């Protein structure tokens, strides 16, 4: 099984990692879009163009499925990507884990990019799956970009600013940007200091990985040997994962796997 995981930046990393934990022998095509990131600053039509173009570049490697590991990309491009590639290649998007957070009936925060925070999409999820009075929308200015930079100082500053804006009565946090899972522990630590307790984290990499397997009719498990990273693409061009990924445990694992040779279409 070969799966493409695409995002504007580092958001794909935890989804590739989750896929490899659920089904280790999965081969990976990794595609990011440094020419056009961050997607939150682009018009929806342009986001759709970028995602479909990246998916098309990845599809040249005969992938069995495509994961759009980006909340903004899924919001604005999933329909177009599915129209282009399905049914031949299933396309799986990501959804912020607002539903499980809302089901607790307790106050929670949704940490997301500034664009996603004010989007109709996030509003519709909160209205459908939570009591809006219990859902606190927190725009995390610059956090995704700080994560992509690999700078601990920038990451800490962005997390501290978002934590300071988070109400002290929350009991859980939804990571509403796929990048944020790479700094899950620092987020938890900052919210512990803010609220005086450990908060529950809701995120979506493993559910998305399992959904990709379901779409393909493949069972979890399988051989324990990790599948190859057969290609790394940057805005559709052959490329390499940036060394800044070494700042994160899942990133280091992915860089090690990319030490094997990659193929070209």
C-alpha cells in the first residue's frame, strides 16, 4: 500500500507517523508546498488549486490513497480533489476533533490558525457538535509558521501567547491545525501553567490514518518493517524534507526513513 500525505508545511508529519504506526509497511509519498504556504493567507480558490496540483504530482507515483493533512486544505480543496481523483484514488481529509471535545459537555478551547478560527467551517462544526457557549476559539498567531521554522524560541512565544488568551476554565483543547501535534507537549505544559491542571488533547492523526485504511479495505497491523518513503515533493518538484524537522521526535523519525533512496516518477 502506498499513500501520499500532503500539506503546505510540516502538518503532514504526524499523519505520516500515525499511518506508519497503524500500518507500518505503508509506503509514503510526502508532499509539501513551500512556494505557497501558509494556506491561511490565500484565497479559497487558490488553496484548491494548490492542493489539487500537489495531489496530481503525488499521484504520478501510483499511490493508492491521498491524505490531505491540512485543515485549511481540507476545508477548501477536498471536494475538488475528490472530483479529480476518486474513485480511482480515495482522498481523505482532516476535520478538527470538535465533535469528541463537544461531547464531554465541558468547556474546551479550539486552537487554530487565525483564518480557521473565524471560518464558517469551524462555526458549523461547533454549532453541530458542541454547545457554542462552551467552545472557546483561540487564534494561534504565527504558531504554524514557527513550527515550520524549527525555532524553539518562536514556538514558545506563539504557544505562550495562545495560552494567555485561553480561558482558565477549559478542560480540553482541540488542535485545529495539523502542525500543532508536533508541539503537543509544550502546549499541554503551557495550558497546565495557565489553568492549574492537565487538559485533555483532542487531535486527529490516528483516526485519519484508520479512515484511509478503511477506504482501501486494508486492515491495521501487517508486517512490522517500515515501508519506504518513495518520494519527497516540494510544490510538485522532487525535493527533500528540511533539516528543521529534527526539532520534533516524529520529524526525526521521518528524516531517518528518508535516508533511504527515493524514487522519481
